[in-house]
């Protein structure tokens, strides 16, 4: 006789939510569909030949170390390289401030695990990264969103007055996922001021900061308030997503807590991938390839913007990101992006609906487009198909 699994699941498991992006991708994998749904880096940016040479070199030099367990904290060589990059960005840190994780998604999950109690409130953007929302929900947090960064003070003050002091603020300052927007210096300072005013932590998710095409590069929130900011970094968007390498930059006290949490999660991130990445950075190959990546993605962003201008009817607007991988489209208020998705699939094009990124149930007339993965030909044809789908739904 079959058992009722619901009787055995933990409260945390019952609170977990499926990834809308992953579910949409399962629909969008048919070969005839042009997909702008995933946040995939372009395979043209993968340094295949360089990595072949590094793997052979390391397997000749230290095969036993490459195939053994590593420390929970992460490879010393990789942490040193990460520290070098942060110091070049004006951040005072050392390897004790770094924990290497299995991509930044694990970093978000570990921080959520050590800070969130069931029922805790966390403040985030509207819209905000779905993977972070999933982590918060899985530990039974209640995310509360702000449509604009400057509203954080008002929202947090009201929450505290109602007895719901938020545990932390979650933010993506550079080329935000999904909006593609960037906080200017005034907004960054305002967020730091709010965190200090109400004695709160800030989780700074920074996967896209290096992928800037134009405009002003602003300092990290961590560099502005290292005592209360936890920064998440990753090589998934700039190096090799299959390596699943990320890190946390935080105070030594927080890193110590995260090490204990990670030990019960996966013991350590694969040392094989870490040592390859460290060697790649040491040889100066990362920055060389990053320049090529930026040039490639800038061209794809420009092409998608051009195609949107050409194919979208009046009343449809979109963001114009200065970097990153995404842009956000807003439809007329009466239109529903989930209904548009069904029509778009008929036109053989896919995207992610914006409501997946909104913790308040909003964003029904929005959608996210990824411009990094598709070929130029697919961008031209895919946006033409999307334009036809939108026009089919116009009143």
C-alpha cells in the first residue's frame, strides 16, 4: 500500500517552491523553440582549449591533491585569487573572509539557513532573483518587497512598527536579475544608511558586476559597510557554469558559522574545479576572456534592443541594462504574461514570466529576456516571433 508522503515531510520541505524558470525550460527545450528563458552564459565564452592545458598540467603536477577531498573553506590558491580581485576593487579582506561554495546559490542557501527562523521577515526588491526567494521560502521566511530602493526605509519602519523586524535586506546592486537595472551611488548609500539606522544586515548578490558594457562602475555595498554586508560572488556567469564555483565574502565570525553549515551540506566544494579555476586566474586568462565575453554580450544586448524597437507595439517598454545578462519587459497593464507565454510557445519562442520574481504576487504584465545565450540570428527571429505573439494579444 502506498504511503502518504505528506505525513512524513518536514515543514521546511512543505514550504519549498518549484523553480518557475526550470519548469519553463522543460517546455522550452523543443528544438524549434527559440528560448530567452534561461540565464545561460554563451558557450562561445567557455575557454575550452586553455582548460584542457590546465587540467593536463595539474594532473601531471599534483594528481592526488586534485582527486582528493578539499577543506570546507575552499582551496587556498583559489581564495587568494578571489582576495586579489576584491582588493583590486578597493575591498580590504584576506582568505579568512572567503568561503568557497558550490556556486552562489549554495551561498544564499547557507546564509538563509544560519539566519532565518520560521516566520522571519526579509526585505527584497520587487522584482527579485527567484533562486534567492526559493531559499528564503524553504526556511519559512516571509519576503516583503520594495518596488524602489528608496522605499526600503518606509517599508522597514512600517514592519518594525507592526512587530515584524526584518532579519536582513537582500539586494542585487549591479544589473539586477531580472530587471537588469543598477543602483546608483545615492541609492547604495541610502540602503547602507537604512541598514545602519535599523541595525540590519544586507545580503549583496553580485554575480554580474564584472560584466559591464558601459557607464559608471560603482563600489560594492560590502566596501561601503563591511561590518554589516555579506557578499555573494560566482564564476558561473564569467567563467564556467558547469564548475559550480561561488563564494561568500563576509566577516570572519559569519564565515565561521557558514563553514559549520556547509560541513553538514556537502563537506566541501569539488577541489578539482577549484584548483583549475585558481590556475586559470593565476595565469591571467580570466581577465583576457572576460573582455571577450563583455564584447560579445554588449553586441547581443544592442541587437536585442534594436529588435525590440522594431517589433514591439506601442505600450510595451523595456529596460536598457548597462551590463549583465537580462532585460525586463513591461506589457500594457491589461495583459497577462502567463497568457502571453502560451501564445509565444505557439510562435516557438519562450521567456520567463515576471511574476515568478515578485514575492507579492505582482508583475503579471512583465517578463524577463536573456540576451547572452541565443545566437544573433536567433535574437532577430525570436524577438520577431515575440512581437507577433504580443500583437496577437492586443485589445
